[in-house]
C-alpha cells in the first residue's frame, strides 16, 4: 500500500555554529540514526506550528520560526511492505527559552548540540539539508541495503519547470528520494492535488535504512507502481504552486473551472505530486498542463494551508480535508501564449497579466501572495 505523510523539522544552530540533532529511539522506524528535531504535521495544523510543537516535545526547547529553509520529499519501504512517501518541510529556527532535555518514551531518545554532523549516522534527508553527502553516512549507519540513484544530480542545481515531468530535481550526490536543490536551496519539494494522502505523524521516519530496516526507494517508477493507494476519511495533501513571471514582470495566472472550489477566481498554476513523484517533476507537469509554459524555479515563497473538516470528496462522501501548500518562485524566460493542455481539469483558462491588471482580479489567497511578491521584486 502507498502512504502519504507530511513532516515539519527545524535546523537550529547555537552561537558557535553547532546544530541540534536528535537520535532516533527503538520506537522509531530507524533506531540509532540522527535526525533534525521535528515530526508529523497533525490534521488541520499549520506546519509553522507543527515544527514548534514537535521541537518542544523532542528537545524541551521553545523555538521560533526564522524562515523556510528547504522542502523535500522521499519514499521508503516500511518493514511491512508499505511504500511511504514523506513530504518534509524544513525551517530555520532559533531558541527562545526552555531547558534541553531528552524526549521521554518517544521516537527520539537523545538530543545533543553537534559540531560535526558528518561524524554521525544521519537520516538521509537530514544529511542533505545540512549539506552532507550520503556517501559520508552510509557506512556509519550500516545501510547495506540502500538503493542509490544511478545518476544522482548535484545539490544546488536549478531545475526547469514545464514539460512532461521535466525539471525533476536530481538527488544530492545519489541520495535517493531527495529532490534536488534549486538555486542553492537544497531539496525543493512537493505538490498536491494529486493522489489523496494519508495524514499522520512522520515521527522521524522517512528515508534511509538502519540494520535491516526498510530501504530508501528510488523515486523513479514509484508513482507508476501497481500498489493500492491509502484513501482514508482524513486526507492530508501537499501542494506545490508557482508564483511565475516573465522578463517583463507579467504574472502567469489560471482561472478555476466551474464545478471546482473557487470557480471563476484566478489562481496560481500548479498541482499535486503523485505518490513517489518528486516536487519539481510535479510542478513541471502541472504548470505545463495548465498553461503550456516552461520555466525555472528560483526559490521558495511561503508555506500555507487550508483546513476543511466538512469537505465532500469526489464520490460525494464527506472527508476531513487538509491541504498544505508550498509556493515556489518561478521565472519563465521565454513566455508563449498560454494554453490549457489538460482536458476536463480544474483549469478553465490561463493568461499573462500585468501587475496592475492582476491586482484588479478576483484572486485566490495564494495568487494574491504571488502578485504581491512579484510586485515587491519589481519595485526593489
């Protein structure tokens, strides 16, 4: 079975540059591996709040969110055989107060300020976020069974957006399941409005193996694997969207089709990852399907969410619905006349607008944020 999860984690450094890490306990899927403090985003919870809550539970420290560092995704096979896809939101955080202490009877058992993380057996997503190579950790963690990418991309390489799955970020030096860095931001990530995802805590699990535990899985081919997708009555989906502009400062927007929430309003192009699909591949596919444009991701704009516990699913059945959205900054260097490629989808129309024109439209919340961001960049 295919399972979807979302987790929020924090990179916290002290004045000497040490980073705070937690060691997974025997209750974790990956005991003995070190991870960034954090864990699962609860149903209806904003990821900003989740990282503060999880950090406190695992370290005893009160932290504040200073900024969005990275968004990434990975897939691994659990001991029972399920394929778990985890979307991970990684923040930069700083300590406000509290006393450092170990989590009691949780999925982590020890927290420490670490000078040299590369000396420890790290969870692969943690290694990638801290700029370490998977080859630095594989022997230390005893990961004899980890499948690696044959041609892993190099972290820091910007990925294109648009065109049949183009723009898939490469794994950082062969770290399977880690999406590649975009303009130096390691591990851009994942979209939603695709396959329904299962809510639930990540609790430190999500990538890598330790002493015979489940193996990290190459994302290539996972989305097409013939396995049942978990479809619970509580759904947590993870969406990626584009704040896209052309060299003249025009904004790319899409009109929501009739029959879909927000019908008639102007929205940002984007959509969902399939299970096992990298974020850049999903964003590339969705932007092309909805607008016919090709572009490149240049950074992250924001994380937002929408919670509707009384939503009705496509079969007319009530569903507890939670969407987490990541807004990427995208540059379309060679704009063309927008054309909706998808048939009978959620997009009725796609157009380029000047900033003045866009500000007069009936915009969705993400679209308003995108227009404001592009406008601020043009004014600076």
